[in-house]
C-alpha cells in the first residue's frame, strides 16, 4: 500500500469530517493515536474536548448555543484496562461495556450501525489499541451504508498485529464536502507517524481546514510502561 503524507491528505480535503489515526512512532517506543472533529453548522462547531477520568468527551463550548446534543456529545476516547478505545460517537461506550463483558471489538460493533442522520448516514469509525507487557496491536472499524442506501449496513474491520515502526493508518468519515456528504471509501490509509507528540499535533492541526476544524486529541502511550501522554487542541473555548 502506498504511504501517504497525512498532512497533504488533510490539506486536500476541506471536510474529511471526523478522523482517527492509529499507529506506532518511528522509534518504536510509542503507540500513537489522534482523533479530530470538524463541523459545518453552528451546533457542531460549538464543541470542545475535555479530559475525563478514563479519556475525553465532547462538551458544548457555549451551552446556550447547543440546539441538539444527538450525535455530537459523546466520549470519543475511553480506557478499559490495557485497551484504549477511540471512536467518532457513542459506540465508544458500547465497545467499552461489551468488551468489559468479554465480547470482542468486532462483536460489540455488531450491535451498532451507521449514524441516523439521513441523508448522510455518517459512518461510525472506531479503533482499539492494545498495549500490554511491551507488545502492541490495534484494530480499526467502519460501519457504513451501501453507497448511501440505508437498507444495508456494510461492516469492515482491519487488524494490525506488531505494527511497523513509524507507520499508522488513517480513517475518516467523508471523502469530501457535499450534500449529501460522501462516505469514506476503501481501507484505512497508510501514513507516517513521527516520534514527537507536540510536532504531530501541531502539524495535524495546521493541516485541518481552518473554517471547519473544531478539536484535536493526540495520545502517545509508552509501549513498555503503558504510561500515556496526551494533548488537546480546541479552536473554541468554554
């Protein structure tokens, strides 16, 4: 698979929607993830990421402007033991709860479909990172309509065992702007992952469309110790 420059990928797409990157730092020491959200409406732009005890959640930057919390207020990141769950919706909680009951990542997502936001039927994108005793693997999933036909839910899961140093995969909700918004196509894109978290976060944020970007979360997890370091960038403030 061709390796893409994620910054160029983002610059060339004014509205990738929400996106997840998961991979491994160039030096092989860190499991890496990034999650960003964008918005076209006042309601979807009126958000910030805030830290929680086991991850992050979205909140209204200005609660007085919040008109519909459905699909925009959720926990994108939660940690379950040695697993870090990253998604673009409330399926984070579904994965957390069902995996806590010994179901698998894929089994838990069998209970969910794409978002109920006709005519877009926005895909649900999800990822899970497993860091334990110096080992690391991850998986990514997308649940989407059949080319905009809601009668069929297409389910794809991609698993990456012993990831290669310096590389990761990028999946997002939309191929670009439009009405309706065209869903992501193909398998997750192969991208490079640097060693420096601050550099990665700054470059991702700079590459996202200035008008549409809302928030960005980046986390580096030490594969040997499991210690996590995170960074949040919000365009709007509470």
